[in-house]
């Protein structure tokens, strides 16, 4: 649990980077053997790309670092539960584990298809939930 919190704090740092750039504050890191090999935060506005989610950016960076398309033996830490698009990409990457902070009660993959992930992928939610959720709530309050 201590390691999960440590890496979720790194994902939160990425989320703060997104927030400071006017993006929805979601951040992600991919970890392999205790080392961060991929980082990402939402960049949909900056890149004008609806697929530029934090998870997608982190997956791309991690596969580059690994030298291949598979992320077996890796863990993704993300501040908010992945959407179905990101869950599909994570399934194709064969990531071993996903740890998220806050559930996404409107667009999270588990609402649509809990079996979307690779069958061997382990999922854990609820790490630093309050901090992760607060970032999202504050962001959307400021937009209203």
C-alpha cells in the first residue's frame, strides 16, 4: 500500500500539470520494477486530440521505454478510473496491474464493460481517492 500511495502521488503531480495547462486534471504513471518508465497527463486541448488521455500518453512513453508494445510486469497508476477507450488500450498492452484513485461514475470502464481488460490484469481502486476526486471536483466547479 505504501508503494501504491507513493506512485499515486506521482500520478497526482501529473494531474496538477494538466490542471495548470487548463486540461482536465488526470495524471498517470507506468511503473516497471519500482521505476517510472512512462508519465502522462491529459493533453486533449493542447493537442486537439480526443484520444490524448493521460493513460494513452503514459502507455506510449512506457512502450517506448520498454522497446515493445507489451507492458507485462508493469503497473499503471492513474488518478481516475480509465474510460473504455483507455481500458481497451491497456488490454492490448497486456498491462499486469492498474491502480486508480477515484472511480469515474459517469464514464469509467467498469460501468460499460468490466471485462474489457486483459484477463490477467489486476485492478485496484481507492488509492488516495479523496485527493484524486477533489482535483476533479474543483476543476469542474471552476468551469461552472
